[in-house]
C-alpha cells in the first residue's frame, strides 16, 4: 500500500544572518517541507516533531522518494505520519534555500556546518515555535549535522540517528576526495573565478569524483558485469547529473564541511543515539575503526556497521530505509 504524501512547503526568512566567516546576508531564505500534523502534550508543547536532514548536494525533497518515504511514513511504520510531524529543510546552499546560483555566485558568503545547524535551529525554534524534538536524524552531511545537534542542543533532542557519517574531523582520503572535487572546479580554465554563464568543464570532472564517492562497487559490478554495460551505466548516470548541479553551489557545499569536528564534544551528547554506517561506504570505510572507537565516548551511543552485502548501496545505503528502519524503531522505543 502506497503512502499518500502531501508535503506542505514554505520559506523562513532570517534577516541579517551573520555567518562565522564574518560575512552576512540581508535575507537568508530557508525552504522547508512538513509532513503530518503537530501534536501537543499537557503543557501545549508540540511533542511529535521529527527533523530529518539531507546530505551534500541534496535537499529535503529526496526524502519523499519511495525507498525512503514508503518505508517510514506509513501506518505502523517508524515515522507513521498519524503520529509524527516531520520537518524536511533545505539547508543553506541547497535546494530552494539561499545559494550562490541565485545570483551572487562566488560573492555568496562562505558558510560552514555551524552556520547551517544554527539556521536549522532558528527555523525550528523561532519560526515553527518548537522547544523539543522527538528525533533528529540525517544522512551523510545530515548525519554530521545530527551529531552536532546532539552536543549543541542536548536538552532539546530526545533521540538521535546519524547515518553515513563519523563524529570526527574530515581527514585522510575523505578530505582528499573532497579536495579533488573542489580543485576540479577551481582549476577549470572556464570557471572564471565563479563568474561563468555556462557551467565550466570542471563540473563534469567533479561529477566523476562524486560518482565514485557515493556508489557501491558491489552493486555496480552486479549491474554492469561487462565493459559494454559498465560504459552504458556510466553514460546513464552522468546524463542524470547533467542539469542538476551548479559549479559554485557544489563547490560551496563541499567546502562547508571544513569546520566539522564533533570529536571534542562527544561526552556532551546525552540523548540515546544510534549511528549507522555501511560496510561498503567508500566515504566512511569501516576498516579505519574510527566509528567503533569514538562511539565509546557517547554516553548512550550505539554504532552499527551494516554488512548485508547483497543489499548494501555504498554510501547511498542511508537512503534505503528498508536496510535500517528496524534500528530506528528500536531507538524510538528505547527513547520513548
């Protein structure tokens, strides 16, 4: 049975938003969607709000896809819309929120993850009037933001579920992959300091790196077991990327992770937390051991590395809710 989704969309405008860089925007526009209906407790406080945060280059719209929404939002499912008020923001620089491609191009203020999380908090508290969140969860960049919510606003969050992320500074191959992507754009002769009319060629090279980062070698081998099929699949995937991305937007999106580092603050995360990664995630490879070691410092934290190889989707496993929704249900029961 298909779940009928009727997302309500709106904008929250923050006047004179000042970024950590010292720059500011007269108006920062945050676009968001909501699903379900708010419910209140005996003190007239909304107590069923769920904040779901998207990954780099994505938007809240991605959570409406069947492999996510149809597994989570229906009757009896973990985030049954009869019981949950779901909030899906587009982060700074993404979706329909304020971003470089709106017109400022490379003159858009440099933003980081702390700016993005602070804007999310203003949306939740100032605009939606919420004082508590039943759950904060996120995928990839959204997973990293979830770790940050845990220590920045520990008294506001009842449960946390970061996915496809590790609570430490982005370094090693992860940082190098991001640098490769950014340098592909910056070093493209037609980038012209960000002032271009046609997308620079470097964006295509950046897409090649992004394709490598997010996909599963196991799944690609199954779907493209010979050279002809592999070439056809590559062409199809790249065609799907064309027109979806702007070079300045993508550059800013990947550069924004430079200020991320929850590691010094892990003991401040007091809400029950279940972190989920995939065994075939190129971005967060389990062989590093960081995930399992750092979770020991989170008072109520659990780390799960999924190894269901036939069904894993690499870094993108975070969006296939059937792989992990039973863990979400357990977290909600634990934190009720």
